[in-house]
C-alpha cells in the first residue's frame, strides 16, 4: 500500500500533469489579476459602479464557467484533453482581448462571461487527469498540488499585476495578460488527445456520442431530450455513490463563503484600509503564501490521518478570522488574522477535496467531477451578488460576518457527512 502511494506521488510530476498544472497556473494568474485587482477597482472608481454591480459583473464569469462545466466533462471524455483545453484557452484569450480593447460597461460583462466559458474545461480536465495519473492512494497529495497551482496563480496574479499599473493606466497590465494567454495556447497544443476508454465504460462512450451529435441534425426538442438523458444518467450515478445528500448543499456553501469575498476584498483593502497597490500586494502575499506553503504537508497528513480533524480545525479557524478581521483596530492584528485565515484554508482545501474525491468512482471522473464542480460553481455565482448587496445595504462588516457564519454551517454539515461515510465504511 505504501509503495502504491509513493508511486502515485511520483506520477504527480509526470510531463502530462506538469502541462496541466502550467495551464492551471497561468490561467488562474490571468483570472486572479482581472477579478481580484483590475476589475473591482476599475469599475468602482473609474466607472462609478456600486458594489452590487461589481458583484454581478464578477458573477457573470462564474455563470459562464458554471453553465458549461458539467457538459465539458462529457466533452473531455469524448474528444480528449488537447481539443477541450485549446477550445477553452482560445475563448479565454478572446475575453482578455475584449477587456483590453473595449471600454463599454456591457462589453466588460460579456467579456467576463466569455472568460468563464473559456475556463470551464480547466478544472474537470485538470482534476480528472491528475487524479487518474496519481491513483487512489495519493488523492490528498494530488489535490494539494492542483490547489497549489491554483492558489499560486490566483495569488501571484493580483500581486504582480500591481507593478504593471501606473497612473490609472492598464496598458502594460493587459499586455502581460495577453502574452501569458498566448503561452497557454502554445502549451495546450502539446497535450495528449486520446479518448480515455480505460477510464470510462462503453455505455459512457456511447452516451457521450449521443450528447455530441451535430446540432444541425437535431431539433431543439431532441437536444432537451439529451439534456434530460444526461441528468438521468448523472442521477443514476449519484444513487450508486454511497454519500450523504448533505454533500450537495455543503459543496455550495463552501464556495459561497469564498464567493462572498471575491468582489469586496479589493474594495475593502483599498477604500476602507486605504492600502496602496504595493501594500495590497503584501496583504495578498501574506495570506496566500501561508496557504501555498502548507498545502503539500497538510495534504500528506490528510492522506495519513484522514480528513475529519483537519477539516474541523480549518473551518473553525477560518470562520473566527473572517468574523473578527474587520473589527481589528490596527494593521498588525489584521495581518495576524490574515495569517490565521491562510492556515485555516490550508487545512480546509486538501481535507475537503479529499473527502469529495473519495465519493467519485474512477470510471466516472470526468462527468461526476463536472457535476460536482457545477454545484460548487453555483456558490461562486451567488456569493458575489449577495456580497455586493450586503455591502451596499448595510456596511463592510456584514459580508465578512456572513462568510464566516457560512463556514460554521459547513462545519456542521461536514461532521454529518464524515459520520455517515464512516458508518458506511464500517458496514
């Protein structure tokens, strides 16, 4: 068993996985720069948008991502990684071009939606590909590596992009993002493009083929029939999986709590704390750096000792930090809580995703991960909208308190889910 685990960990660094992780890192770098630094401040200060409008704009990205994420799982199984990822990164490249060249408010919203559509294949492809290569015995490690790539990109994007913004000029910043996306397109050309028939069953392949028939030959009614068939297939797969139904609201709440922070974190740092761009970069580096440094060791501990204790500790620490951070009287205490929040999420990420991964049958990875990620994506849609409204209606404390309270609800659901899985394993 130990040999299998070590072999899985070695496979994490195979050329194929490294390609996927490079794409993950660069795309998340671009997204992080846009969503966490450029768009919130640009829309709030230059366009004069309310926090609610900013929230809706960022939600458009998650709507595009979420709407295409579940069918993308079938697309990956049918057409392979290269075509799926190329299609996505070209759409993403186009969205950055729109943001860099168009200034109308409506076009920015449309570009955000296209950004979401372009990134839809990213998570299903990376998660199914890396977990397939690493094997079942190294789920915690591989999920930690994936999230390190995600967090590194998401964290470095907002930090580095600040050095390319000067005097409200975003020209250099957009050039950096365009060059980065050009590199991603090049990497995607070298991905393998085989149908993974050793992973999906014959029935899955046939069903995928029925879903990907050409549109001109099929009327609207038949397309909806295929959607119903797909949902029926997903439902049958879910019924075969021995997991609590509480898993689904828990997946939503986990990303809802994070989505609440997306539109207002930059606004809070710049307008309430009055941080300069460089100070805001340090703010992000402190929290994100703690997460990145601890993800790998915590992932190994999760593989060894299980998920329950790490998930519990992480949720409690993160919830308390979020509820208290806006009431701190000085920056020293705020940075202490930022470090604590990073520690909490370093525990939550590998333990939560190892818990989710244990519920996914190997032969259904592409489709089931797509469905699971769709549920989680709903939280990233609703979270920014609710956050902006809470900011406008009440004050800047309320969104952070709401996020922290959501993590407490997730803690209770996590206990129930772990308890049921333990009973099923014992049986």
